[in-house]
């Protein structure tokens, strides 16, 4: 059974919650963060699939402002379309579509700025345009790349990959609070797992990855080492065993995590949990 990379970080965060959701089928009420995250993934997926069209359309010398305007116009239209398409889900979590646009746009604008600078730097260095520009462009930025491995028993979707001539660099985009130093344990695990999946998929060594904390506008590096890979292999086994188990894990030691947990009501309801457990035995 293949395990999603996000399950690994969920297991690290709280095995009990993962068991409740995946084994006892306890549904978490729609959360604002999940709806906004899903919307973002839809947008980035479309951005990735449309990148070749934009790059190949550049036929002559262009300024950064002109290129950025092209990206902003295109991305703004896509963002509006995706918000309208997800209007019912947005309303489920009591969000206003105008507010969603205002909160999401800075992230999309940042993407437009990164891609515009990347392309303009390449044009200035090689003086090439159109189809040749797209074919030779490095790094190419790929968003929402699906990767999986039968050997590793892992699957997932990488937020962003920078593709150079001889290497692939995974990048995770995260909203919310950033730690004072380094990255959160679950984020490190995700990058390491994606690095392993990229190595297997593209038959190349992945030595590093990055976590970009969007709200803080800061990017932090993670060096991939053999110990991290061993941890991933063990975590996959642990999660697989949990999903096959009928034994409910103990409560999370860090009660702060319980405060905003979407399955807290069921988790602390012993009678309901006992009933759910009896149904799988």
C-alpha cells in the first residue's frame, strides 16, 4: 500500500488523529486552511501547464515590467476563475470570495515575479526567444508534480521543482507560522521524501531541498542525508502498520495541538470512539 507523503508528516504530528481519519473514517469539518490550500494547488497546477505557452510567446526583447504584466494579467484571470469555480466550498468555511482573492493574490504575484525574473535573466544571458527559449530555459519551474514509487511505497505531489540541466530541487510552499530556526519536523520529512521520489523517478541525485514560508517571505534550505532517508523508510512502515492496526494510539502529548484539531470532538468522546472501533473488529 503506497503512503502519501503528507501522511508521513501527519503521523509525526499526531498518530491518533491519523488513525481516527484513515482507519475509523472520522471526517474533519471543512477548514479554512484546507480550502485555501486546495485552491492554491488548483491554481499552481494550471500555471504549470500553461507555462510553455507564455514563454514560447516571447518573440522579441522585453522588459521585466512588461513580462511581469503579462504574467500578472494571466494569473489574475486564472485566480478569479478558480475562485468562482470553488465558490460553494469557500462559503462552507464562511469566507468571502473578495477576501479570498486578496489573501491569495500575494502568493500568486510572488510566483509571477519569480518566473519573470528567471526568464528575463535567461534571455539576457543567451539572447534567445520563442520555442528555443522554452526548450533551453533553466531552471524550468514545475509546479504540482505528481511522483510515486512502488519500491518506496510512497506517492505525493511536489509543490515546486526547479529543474536544472543535471539536477532537480524540490521546494515546498508553506503558509502559517515559521519556526525561529530551520524548518518544522513535518516539513523536513516532506522534503526528504520528495527528494527520494525525485531520485527514483528521474534517476538523479537530489542533494537539497527548500521550504518557502510564504507569510514570512523566507526560504530555508534542507540538506538531504542518508539518516533522513532511513527515517523516511521507517516512517512508511510505521504508517502502514498503523493503517492495518485496530489499536487506537494514545493521545498527543502536546495538548496545544488539540486546541484547533478538527476531530477533537470525536477524539475525546470515549463512547463514540469505542463504537467506531467495534465496527472495524
